[in-house]
C-alpha cells in the first residue's frame, strides 16, 4: 500500500494553479507507536486537521519542528504525516472597534487565505469553515455578526451570500485549493442568531449558492454536534431535506468523552447517508495525550473532568482514539469520506508564567479568548477569557515538537507493529456502604499499546480504612502500584440506600416505573458521565416542542423495616420555561410529602430532600419525581440522578 501511495504522489500535477503542488511526502515509520491497519481505506479518504490558530501562535513566538528536531513549517510537517486536508474557521469580524482581536486565532478571511496558501503549497486541500459569527459558534451560542445586527432575514441572507462570495473569491484569487466549504458550525437548531428552521435554511442556502458560484467542484457541508442524541440528528437532516437544501456532506463533531459510542455515531450517520443520499464525515475529533496543563490556564479536559475516558491520556491512547474513529468512518459508516482532528497544532505560547502568556494572548489572539471579546460575548468570553484550554489535546508538545501520535494518519494505511507493552493502568471505581466492609481489588487492568487489556497485580498504598468508614459519605482516591505504574481506585463511601438502581447504573429502568406523556420525544436511561451526578448513567429527558414534557419516575420499596427515613433526588437541565418539578413520597398510595425542584442551567444540580418519613412495616411506600415543563420557546431537557432513601434512626 505504501508503494502505491508513493507512486500516486509522483503523479501529482505540478501546476499550482490547478490546485495541486509538486510536493512529495516522505515515508513514515515509528519505533514506538502501535497502529493497527485500517482495512479498505481509500486513497482519497480525508485525513484532515483543523489548524486555524497557527499564524497567531507564530506571532506569539511559537516555533514548530519536524520529527528530526529541525525548525519546519508546521503545515509541511502535517503533510509529511499523512494530512491531506486543512480545516480553517472563519469569523466575519473578530475585532473590537479599536482593532483589538477577540482571540481564538483572530480567524478572519485573511487568516484563512494565509493558511490556505501554505496548505496548497504542500498538496493539501482546504475546508473553509464559515461560522457566520464574529466569534465562536457552537450549540450554545450562534451570535449574529455585529455588521448584520438588526437586519430582517432577507437582508441577512443577502449579507451572508455577499460575504461568502467575496471571501471565497479572495481564496480563489490566491490560488488556494478549496475542496470543501462548511456553511455554519455546530448549528444545532440555531445559526447566525436565527432559531427558526426556515430562516436557518435560507442562510445555509445563501452560503451554498455562493460556494457553487465560486468553487463549483467544492463539496458543501453542514455541521452539527451531539450525535449521542440521534433523534436530534434525524430532525436536522429531515428539516434540511424538507427545504431542499443543496449540500453534499452531513458532518458531525465527535468528542468521545462527551458524544457517546462509535457504534451510535456510525449508526446515525449511516442512517442519514442512506436516507438522504449524502456523504458523511467527522468534522471535529480530539483526545488528550496528557492531563498536564502547560500554559497556566486550565484545560477543558483533565483527570478531574467528569468524562468518559475510553483511552488513557497518553500518546498511544490518543493515537488509538484517532485510529478507531478513522476505522469507524471508513468501514462501518455508509458514505463516510473522512475525519478532521480539531486544532492539533494549538499549543501553549509559553511555559514560564501566566503573566507572560496573558500578554501574548491579548496582543496576538493566541488564547481561546481575549478580554476584548467582552463587548461581543460578555457572558462567556468576557468572563472566562484566557489561554488555549486544549493544548493537552494537541499533536505537538508544549515546545512545538510533533508527537508520535501525529503519524497515525499515515500509519493506518499499512499498520505499524511494535513490541506489546503496558501503556497505562485503567482506573477502578467502587461504591461501598459506610456500614459495609471495604475490600479493594487485588488486581487492576493494564491498557496495552494495542488497546487490549491485561489483568495485573496491584499494591494499594496508605489506605486508612477506619477514616474512610468514619468520614461520612465522600469519595477517596486510593493510589497504588501496578508493575511500576500508578493505579487509582476511586472509592465512593455512601449511606445504605434502600432503593434499587438508584443511580441507573444498570443501564436501564430496572426498579422504576415510568408514566409519561405521549408527546415527549426522549425519555430513557443515558450513559454519559459528564452529565451524571454519580457513575456513568442518569435518567435523560428531552422534547422538541413546547408543553410536551410531563412524566413521573417512581419506585415502590419492598421489605423496608419500620423506622424514620429521608428521601432525596437530584435534577439538572435547561430551557425549562415555566415548570413544576417535585420529589414526592407516597404512603399507601397517597402523596404525604413533596419538595420542589428547580431546573436552571447545564450542570447546575438541584437536590430535593424530604426528611422525617415515618414508615411502619405492612404499609406500602413509594418515592418518585414528577416533572412538567412548558419549555422556553421550544421543549425542555434535563437529567435525573441519585435517588436516595436512607434511614435516619
């Protein structure tokens, strides 16, 4: 396969005007990285990299190197490593009235032209990612550019069309090889300040028309996030089909620590590809190679994050993640055309101090946001501006040297076998009753470099069992040694709970009875540790339309001894609008106590507590939660977790 790829490179046209270059990639090998071959991988499969911040980083003093330790154009290093597409985000006007940049690379169209010329020089195509905002656009915010504020929809459509047309013409005039244009970024029912699908369609259509006019051979892509909610993806695709949007690629973000399983991803993308005859791809994926922070500004993902950690935070774990996503899109997904890694070049601008870095972030826009963004985005960037936040997910180290994991984009074609070795120790999680016996495991699982697991002995260190039993309900991090590697056992000490499946860790509704409105769209047990209060599971609800969320979740408790009890349950969510939510206790079929709950914003848990429940053997007792939401504009969503029935005496 390598010989075939080299021959194809030799046949590449020389004329830059034609969208090709004379650049020839070297052979890639690795003495340390294990990579399983991805079978049936086509030569035109997109191995993409979002590298939007590079000019801002270089202005901040960052130097990039190649695998030989020599200074090199980072785009050449990417091409050498198997990257064939560069993705660059474009904001309309990411500057304040005094010309100060908002940060995140200050990614205007001129930045895209600079990157595009460098990408084309090394034989890579460009994906132009129009956010149609002056700063970050994602599912939580899709703000209108300053210049378009106050426009009615038809005026905004014309402005977007002209802006897209002029921006793409700049790229064409610079002889940039544009292969794909993305009209909107993570547009989950919102875009450029619009929330009505007809208006969203009109805006996307304007971007598509401009693309067809300037680059008729380029693919037009739409982009969404949260594939773990497949019904949402079905809605997005059906809306675009209803309005007959002219596009080629349905693209999805996929961050494994937030976005569910690869099986779910391939299933929903294949369904959309087959139903609507579209190409599909992953527009964003990344994974951490370390839990360390190098720029003195906290990272989005770390060992303390409430996430699903499918792979170790190691260079090999990062490579295994990328390899498996490529394999899923190439082999398990209908019409899968490629995978883009997100900002694999975004590293720290310095390793000396926060103060030194902050000056660079402010001057050159090399942090995720600068203080100047406050005027445009006061509620997020204006409060939390600072450093990169994702440098531990880059494919370069803090000093600009490429990691071995960068080679995975090339090595997947033929595989790369090295000696089998342990890469990290899998974390262990235990939930133990305060009145029970604390028994720690004698073995743990080592995650091998081929992503397999082997059981090995562990020695736990400095365990104070008496303090754990007398310390009340809390979590402990027990550290151990497993064949010279650090192991962690996270022990949650809890009060005895008389409820079955209290945190839904069975993965289903075992023990619970659900009464629901027929109008609600989604009501089920969900596996998503970042949205769970305890463990990996919780009870999830979501509905698209107003006044459609209403249900009860109840459990009848059997064999409960006579005594006094307390009951608690927690909820969080959003978009609830006017709502009535309460925990309740039933004795002999009648509600005898309630406690109201509030739904506010994501990850803000509210806990109901009902104390002094007097129970006598022979009576029937049930506990539960009632949820009714009108919705804020549309339907509401939320998560329920940790239903506890504990003795008070």
